[in-house]
């Protein structure tokens, strides 16, 4: 029987997700009904910005952008760390009817310029810490001042807007965001998301975790990525919660628990690499009974091994919920449910949340329960395609379904387990090996903190299995012990032929393992 799973319908009497139509009115209900409630806690001084003040700043920015001749459906970039400037720019541009493209401030200027040009942005709103603004369009510096009394002001000088046709010609007033997928400037794809996509995603996230005005979080993940933007920022503000923006707009393990206590956080979301950092430092830094009581901890954007999940739950005293999503699905597609709302199945990424999930084999034929195939997603959060890339659009988006490129299987209860990524598979003499599976085993070895598995070219087998592992400080485990551990738990052809203990692994700006860098560094 085909395994087609629809999202469960939440008991409407228990929780109602927020009402909104997109980015334009996301703040409106809170600004109207709870104007003086905290929306943001900002920077090292941790000054509070209310919903009323945030909405007023956004309206100010919208008026200035509109006065500069920008029209509904025009694209603008936002280039900033996780600061008040990013949030005000985002909502200000949205209220002006513009389409916002969040940009990674850590990218080299050449890559930033390539993305701005490919999109055809009419200008870029720039916040701290960006200093170099040699972009192909006007950079419009934006600064937000917030006093301890809660008063706020914005400084923005909107100069002449550029006229670059490019991909922006495909946008309309129905669009809210353009998100860039991971990749180099030449390969990063542009994903247009409508206000309908945004609304569905935010409501699904709020409903999954039953977020409300009593909830608060710390912005760990960057807002230029869907993980930080949708899950931490938009879902929190739409549901009336509060978001702390760390000093300099960046995650810091050193100040993280102080930030959590300062905002009385009830949850946070991060990639596994950051969870590992917090876990490794917990003996010295986790405040124990002084930590705010957490409803849950969320993990997304990369596989989380079950050993780490169990250790995090024991240390932080809260359930760790794994979720799965991608840029093309407006972030979240599946998640483990809250305790009491469904079974928690470690090793899975939960059930669909407001979308349908299908696992298919060759020819797009749905696989039976428990059989591995490619994960496809369909629903109101799925984008219509890529800007300026008809070939990739026709390949990835098929009859309303998004081909994710991820491998997985569904169980009888509709829970999805991911087993790897099609493009990452290692072909060792015809045996297909998922690096993610081998990494999960390696990470379970006592003393191993992180692991990366990659293909090593081989004249006989085509490819062999290579691995680079990071050992926790003070642990005496060596390569021979790690390989013995693997031989007891992996098929013979899956055991790494080459294993190297290294000091650190490369990660992308979004917090995922940088597999290209791993391959270049360790495979030759």
C-alpha cells in the first residue's frame, strides 16, 4: 500500500494557531491586543522592545521605502546579523509590499554581489556588523536605537533604487521572501516564498509546539536561513512570544545560558553541531537548577544521532524534538510532537506538520511502509519553483510535489526516518553506503564528539569509505579503537577504510557539516 501521510489535526479546543495572512500583518494582533508586551530583548544590554514599538519602527521604514519610489513586488536585500536592524528591516520592507531577500553577512563580497545581481534587488538594507558595502546596488544603512525606557528610533537614508531586471521580474506582490539555498554564488538557488507559504509555515510551527505569549527563546540560528527565520523569529512573534537577540547578533556558547535566563526562555532550536557544543560545555556552563525550565528543545537542519539526543535530554531535563525541513518547503515539514501529543520516536524526525509526505522509488512510485526511497513533500508551504532556473524547477517540483533529494522511510504511524541524501551516497563496488548512517555509528563511540564520512577514490572499487573524527578533550580513544567499535556495528563494506582523528570539522554558516570542504580536505 502506498505510504501517504497527512498532518494530524490538532484539537482546536486545546490550541489555536495565530491568525495572519503573511509578513505584512504578522505583528498586528500583538501590537493591538498586547502593545507593551516584550517582542524583542536586544543585545548585551538586553533592552526590551515592545510589540507596539517594533510595529511603529516597521511602519517608519515602510514609509521611507515607499517614499523612495519602490513598488509592490520589488525585491530588496536585508544584510545583517540577528539584530534589531534585521527584524525592523524585514517587517518594514514587508509592510511596504516589497519582497525581502535575507543575505548572509559572512559571505565574501563577491558572492554577496553575485546573489544581489542574480536576483535583481533594487537595493539592500544593511545593519550591523556589515561595514563593506561595495554592492552592485545601493546599500541603505539602517540603525535602530532602543533606550532602557523602551523608546526606539530608526535611522535610514534610502538612496536611488537600482533597476536590475534579472530574476526579480518573476516576482509579484503575492511574494514575501526570496531565500537562497546552500551553495556557492554560482550554485545557490533562489526560492520565492509567497505570503501564503509564510502563513502556512508559521501556523504549522506554532501549532506543533503550541507556542504562545508565555514562551520565549534565544535566537541561536541565523535569520538569513529558514531555520532561524521561521522557527525562532516569525513563529515566536506571531504567537506573542519573545525573542532575545544575543550581543552582536550571533550565538555565543559562553553567554548562551545567561541569555536564556535573562529572557526566561521556555525553548530553543539549533542544529546538532551547536547542541553538541552546548553538551560538551555543560559540565562547566550549564546552570542546573538555576536554568529556566524548558518545555522542549528542538533540533533541525541536520541529522541528530540518538546518543546525543538522549544525553541532551538527561542534561537539560527537557524532551528533545527532532524536526525536518528545507528552504523549498518554507522550513518545517515534519517534527516529533510535544509529550502527550503523540509518541516520541528517537531516531525519527516525527510526523508531517501541515503537509503530506511520501516516500517514493524509481518512477515516483510510492514505497510501502518501512521501505527506503526519496522523500517527497506536498502542501501549502511548498514553493512554486526556483527563480531564473526552469530546468531545476522542472526536475525538483513534480505535479505539486517537492523532490527533496533526501532518502528516508515511513513507519506504520507516519513517522519519517531519514537515512541519507541521494547525492552523498558512496558507491563501493556496487554497495551503496549512506555517510549519515556511518556517522551516526561513529558518533555513538565513547569519546567521539563529531564525525564526517566521505568517499575516497579507489581504482578497484570506484570509491572507498573515509572518515574524519573529532575526539572529546581528555578522551584517550584512538583510531584503532574507533574502528573496532565500528566493526561490531556496521556491515564490513561500511567500515571506514581510512579513518583520521582531527582537531575540528568544517561547518557552513548555517551550521551544517560542510561536506565539500571535508571532501577536499581529507579525501585526496
